[in-house]
C-alpha cells in the first residue's frame, strides 16, 4: 500500500513537472516568435526607409541675344604706299559714317590698325603682280542694339556704291551673345526642380510609395546654344538631378 502511494506521488510530480516544462517551452516559443517578428519588421522598416529615386528635371528658354559683335573686314591695294594709306583711311571713315548715320555711335566702333603686306617680299608671290601692296583692316561693332545691327547687315551692300567691299571672310562672322543669364537662372532652376518632382511623384505612384523629402540635389550647368540659320536666337537649358526618399 505504501509503495502504491509513493508511486502515485511520483507520477503526480512527474506530470506537474512535464506540464510546467511544456508550458515554459510554449511561452518561450511565443517570445522567440515575437522577437523574430520585431527583428524582421525592423529590418523591413530600415530597408524601406533606405529606398530612394533619382530623377532629372529639364528647363528650357528661348531668348533673343542682347549683344552682337559684328566685324567688318575691308582691304585695298596699290603700288604706292602713301596712296595705300590714304585709301585705307578713306575706306574706314566711309564705313564709320555709314554706321553713325544708322544709329551706331563711335563708342560702339573699334577700328583696328591696318596690316600692310608687300606681295613682292613674299616667297610664294606670283610672277605677274598688278598691285604690290595690300592693306587689310577691320572695323568691329560691339553693340546691344541687336535688331538695328541685323538690319544694317542687310544694308551694307550700299557701301558698294562708294567703291568699298566689306567682306564676310572666315573668322569674321557676326557673334551673338546673351549676357543676362543671372536674371532667368532662379526661374529656370525652379522649373527644372518642379519637373523633376513630377517625374519622381509618378515613379512613387507606380511603385505604391509615398514621395519623401529631397535627399540630394545638383543644379547642373546652364548651356547656351543657337541654330546656324538664326544665331541671334539663343536656346538656354539646364538639367537638375534630384534624389528623393521613398516612404
């Protein structure tokens, strides 16, 4: 009888211990599962927060040049040096009078010193030279009156009536410039950034994300170009690169 009581007591203790162990393991499993879930959630959160998109935004403007540099090369020939200088001087004065008459001031005109060439002194001179001396000079107009200068370019043929040929030699083409870039820079950068954000927003919508703040942005360089047929019209463009967070 005593042995039966001991056996029942042992069995009761064994059962109690077993239940306690099983319950402890179950509770521990819950803690481990919750811990792994938290770790996984944290990793997912970190990975999600590290997402970003890099986009580019373009802004363009078409503007009229506000400065023109117009070279007018001319030359004359003679066998007499004194006559050559007198002739080149007359040519220069006639061209300046033409410019002044049409609204170009002396402050906008630069007359270069003439370059005189003795053709007989050149090793590659042809045998039959009609005129020994040649004088080359350039009058350069630098003006902000772009429209007026363009109109004068069409009228320079009238100088032929006075025996003066103004050439359009290589290296003496009119040059047009736009010098007021700083006045339109802020607006163009704003437009480019706005366009970049629109692209980023579309990307975020397609990816089922929320577009966050700017993480990094670079303005890029402004470029000014023109077409050969209308060099006075300038195309200005800037591209911004912006990196946005995705939430």
